[in-house]
C-alpha cells in the first residue's frame, strides 16, 4: 500500500516569540504536516523552539531535522526528548544524524571524530533513547544519512529514513554539499531497501529538497547554480531530485514522479521556500491554494550548512 504524502518545513531563522508563533501558524495554514527545526549553531535551539511551535499550532507535528548527536550526551538527550514529547502533547518526531559540520564542533569546543566514531555515537544514542522509551511514550524516530552504516542503522531502528540527496564536499569544514545524480540516489535507496528487506513494514522515506522555484523559465532559474556546480548542464540540474524548479504543474508532476521512482512520500523544504512550495503542496493535497500564498517569496538560504 502506498503511503500518503506528508510535507515538512525546516525553520532556519531565529526570531522573537511573536514572529516565531506567526511563522509556525503560517506553515500550518499553508498545509505543512510537520514543523521542523535543524541543529546548527546560529539557528534556533531545537527543543524550546518546538515547544513554542506546538503551543502556537493545533494540527502539525513538530520535529528535529536533524539533531547532531555529537553535540549531546545520550542520557541527557533522552531527558530532553522525554520532556519535549510531553510538552508538545505527543506531537514530537525525533530526527537524528551523525553531524557533518566540523567547524561547528570546533566553535563549540567539542571533539570532531572520524566518520565511524560519529556514527558509533549515534548508534549509542539510538540505543539509549529506545531503552528509555520502553516504559513510556515512543517518539517516532527519523534517521538521516547516505552511507551504508547509516542506512543499516535506519533500516534497523527508524520509523522514517531521510535521504539528503547530496554528499558533503570532501574536506569542507563548513558542510557544503554536492548533489547526488538521480542514478546515485537510486543506488542509495536500493541499498536501504536491501538492509530493510526483513522488516514487516518499511520506514517512511523522506527527501530534503534544497530549492523550490516556481517559474516558467526553469533553465534561466538554474543559471546561478551552473556557476557553483561545475561539469553539469542545465538539464541535468533540473533532473536532480533535490531541486524543484519549474511551473507549478511541473513541480507537482516531479514530486509524484519521485514517489514512483524512489518511494519518497515525505518531503521537507527549507524555510526560505515555504511560501513557494505552498501552492504545489496544496495541489498535491487536492485543495485550493491558501489565499495570499506567494510562490515567488523566499529568503536567501545561501551560506547555511548543506544548502546548495
């Protein structure tokens, strides 16, 4: 049975309380199913932000996308999770990752281990969280990553497996990324499916979308990216799963095509594209766009970790 679509928005910009509440309510009004907060220095602190998001809204779930487990002691993190789950009325979804921005660890005075060490810490964190949830409310768990060990961990423990659709540029201390081709993403999804073959019910599959641009001139819209991603054509960029660039009808068709090809039913967009994606989301949900939705609205997200 095909899962229904879900849509989340990752809220990147810290704001005063009233503006934060208004932003969360706008996300709810536009039809987003999940209000999310990342875990990067200079961005909102996840858990208090999610409590405020839940207080300001009624329908959406709230979640981390994703916590850098290298920032946290697993036992202390379990306490934060339990308290946040209670204060959000059971609406919390917990997204976890191994961390990928070395510069943030340096700034925070925390060790930056080798990839295997960071994944091992994530594994310990998952084990601790699951142990402490055995007698309480079980918070749905999302695990994000591309490597085999991360995908195996997601296959074993995650309710949601999140694919970044990109990899960190080798040697980048600031977490800049380069996209996976459609064929490379095929391989990552197939590897996850191989690891999860023994599950009775597979995890929900999520894709993080890096840009949403509603336009009748898609080739013109990708020209700035051509300068930053060498060796690709405009057509190849437009085919990338993590870019939604084109007319509303083209974006609706692409989202549905991504579900058919990869099994993605849960899509996350960045805050700067929350308005632009609103009418696309509404059409997929089978309803009229929200009055006042601004498909050309958005903020600059350049410079944020992981953003193209």
